[in-house]
C-alpha cells in the first residue's frame, strides 16, 4: 500500500501526519509513504520531534524540490540578486527588526556580510 502526501508547510504538516497515521493504524511496515513538500525538513529540524514521526519516516521517500541556485548557482538570477545586497540593507533590516532583546524568541541580528554568507532557503 502506498500513501502519497503533499505538504504546504512541511514541518507543521508532517508532524500532524505522523500523529494521524499512528491514530489510524497506518504507521507501520504495511504502508509505503511517498512525501512531497517544500525544502527544509532536515535543515530546520536536526531531530524529529516525536516517535510517531520517526516511525513514519523510517523507510519513507521524501521528495523535495531543488531551487535553481542549488543546481546552477553561477547563472541563477535570484541568487545573484540576493548576493548583490550590501551591508546597508542588513543595517536597515537590523534597525527595523522589532525584537531587540537577544533573550527573546525570534531575535535575529544579521551580520554585515549576511547576503554573501547565507544561502536562501
């Protein structure tokens, strides 16, 4: 039996799917899960949060799209535009960012070379 799942918000949706699959008894070796979704399942979540989700992903196939800049970074217009942003934009974003306290959830302070050292995701 094959189950195909498509995600809009991978991290949110896949956690719900793991719980639902377990609840309905379809989180076992009788089912093959083929999942499609936005990139970032592993890059943003180094450990999977629940045993149901770990169980669901064991043996599953997860297909994630590749951005053009991953395939051909030297000629990708988006990546070239991204890298052309200077420290002046980083300074402006840092100034406008509403969370100023480093101890608050969501705090972020970009380094001057942010756009040259960070790959968009």
